[in-house]
C-alpha cells in the first residue's frame, strides 16, 4: 500500500480494497520500524490517527466522502494542532501544546484526512539542511549520510521514505521546493495568499506560504484542493476563486511558452544538474512547448534582499517568545530582564539567534534605510523582472537547487554558504509567485529537481504542466534503493 499514490489510495479506499484503519496501521507500523533511520517525524500521533481512521471508515461506508477521506498524511510541525505538541523544531516550543488547529489542519480534518503525526524541520523553518532542528538532523532516504534539504526536510523525507503518502510543508525562501528536489519528490509553493497562514507559526510573514509535498503533481493537486481556502482570520489570505486542480490536469502543452532565465545557468550550478534541466526542457519541447531564453536581471540580488527581509520579519515575529506567555521559561529568574534573556538564550538555537540579531540590526534606526528599506526596493525590482517575463512566457523553468543533496555537516559553520544555496528559490517568495519542484533525473543516484515558476494564481496551470511531464517520464516514481 505504501507504494501507492494518494490518488490510488483514495480509489482503493472507495473500492474497499482496504480500510483507512488498515492503511493507517500499515503506515504507523512502517514509521515505527523505519523512521529511526531518517528522523523525519518529531511526533507520531498513533491513537489520534487510529480514531480519525475509524471515523473516516464510517464516512466512507456511508458514501459521499471527500477524495482525501481516510488518506493518511503528515503535518510539518509548524502547523498548530489542537492537543498535539507543535514544536516548530525548537526547544523554545518543546512544551507547547496548542489549544487550536491551524486553518490548514482543520481543512484536512474536514476533508477526512488522517494525521499520522508532525514532521521534523529546521528550527522555526530557518535553514536549508534540516540540521538546525532541536530534534536532530533528518537523513535523506536516498543516502542517509546526506541532508534532505530544508526547512521542510522532515515532510520531504517522510514522503520519499514512503512513511506518508503526502505531507504539508511551508516555503519562505524555498523550503518546499528545495527539500522536494533533494529527496526526489514533488512540492508546490502556492501564490502568497492562496493558503491560510492562520495557526502556521510565523517566520517571515510576507514570505511564508504553506503548500503540499507528495510523490506526484496529481497528489499535490489533491492536497492543495484541501489546503487552499479563503480565511478571514488571515488578512493576507486572498478571497479568489479556487480552481478544481485535479480536473485541470488533462490539458495539452501545445503552444506553451517556457522561459528559461539565463541567470539560472551561471557559475555555481553543478554541470550534471544543468544537463538534466536541459534534457527536461527537451522533453517539454516534445510535449509541444517552445523554449525562450529570458532574463531576470535582478536575480542575483534575491539572496541578499531575502537575508535582510526574512531576518527582519523573524526578529519581530519571534519577539513573542519571551518566557512569559508560553514556550520555554528559564528556572528561577532574578527579575523580568533575566527571565527574558535566559528564556530566549536557552530556548533558541544558534541559527535562530543569528537571524534575530541580523534582523534587529537591519531594522534599527541607524541602519533601517541602508538595509531594510533598500532590500524592499530590490524586492520590487525582482517582482518587476517576473512581471516583465510573464508578458512573454507562461512559465519559467530552471534548476531548484545548485546540486544534489550534500553531506550532513558539509555546510559546517559557514551560514553564508548555506544562504547561497537559496539562489534559485528566494526570488519566487519575494515576488509572491507560485513555484514547484518535480523530479527530473539523478546524479550519482541522487535525485535532482526541475523548478517551475508560474504567474500569480496559476497553480492550476503549474500542476498541469508538471503532471504532463510526469505522464511522459518516470523519475517521480523511482524509490530510494534501500526501500525496495
Ligand atoms: N533556506 C531558507 C532560509 O533558511 C528558506 C527557508 C524557508 O523557506 N523556510 O531562510
């Protein structure tokens, strides 16, 4: 059963080939047996999962159940779950049990999906390797000596290791697409405002967006259908019609105009990754698309602008963790200042502290204009590059990451080297556009992802473009050798 996609599982449940209880038990058994090798879960909610499966079975028996009814999934541990620890990968929230569900979580509950547990992640979603988690690094299922990518590395690894058929994730600067690329699975970051951020622990509010990770584009379509909703509780959530994503998957790519930014193929890109991207573009030509070289002249400024704006917003968002209201509190504080200082220095890890310091500096009165305000202007230019490009093309393609998964510990103590890994992904978030990563081949047995960036609110079109490629190729159905 674990080899099946969500689409197949949904059908199997409907045809009574197996029950949700059997399916859920099967996944729970696999997680207990295999996850010690990957560390992709922080919490496994066995009892709840079985209760939800039982309720789903009753709904399925009564007929009229939604597509996802009875399908097990996992939630990134950044989404608040009523009564279930939500740590955000941090010691700060190791004791935090939310009294409510994030909108995304309630949407999945309403759809009848079963939650297996909460997936591991970089602390407060800051990172590209998953090594900053308080709960230890996640291992890449294709090679456990390598990183799964981050920050949604737990979600990507769980799907790649067939420990969940799909999972929720979030993307602030690439955290859905980059781990999807490194783990050989499909991931979609929707347009900013498509998915509610309510109850999703904030890192950088103007960039954060939730989305799905699954093995296929079709499964991402099914998951996005449940995730996307207008939510009056999130003032940045867009009240726009939501397409029927799965129904839109049958469309021909004849005449599709693909833009390939020349800036994506510069120095720093692994040559064999570049060749796989070129091969994928050839495949798209065979499917009827035309390829056009385009330019995104400000792309090289995306990483510097992102690493001012994201830390600035994080420094404001994380000020709420003060040891007073919830989360970690130090022992026996002398006074209020001591409580703040020790709670925060004990509760946050190194990378989070680095970002808070950078962000506080960039927002301080003397440096605001030099850094924060400048970065916002650069952000506008980056967005304009995309607006210009979408006058000429329908979708932009290129690599998701510079190279396949690197070794655990390879980024060592060099945060800037890690930041530079985000060169192809951060611009999408700065512009608020939808983006996807889908498997497009292997380098030395390690998966490589093709990145697709679409115009605003065109996630339906992106999913179809990805789906057509997956109908013609089988990279997405490969499974890590250890799992055969
Ligand atoms: N790697 C980026 C960062 O560390 C992106 C993280 C994310 O998208 N959450 O900020």
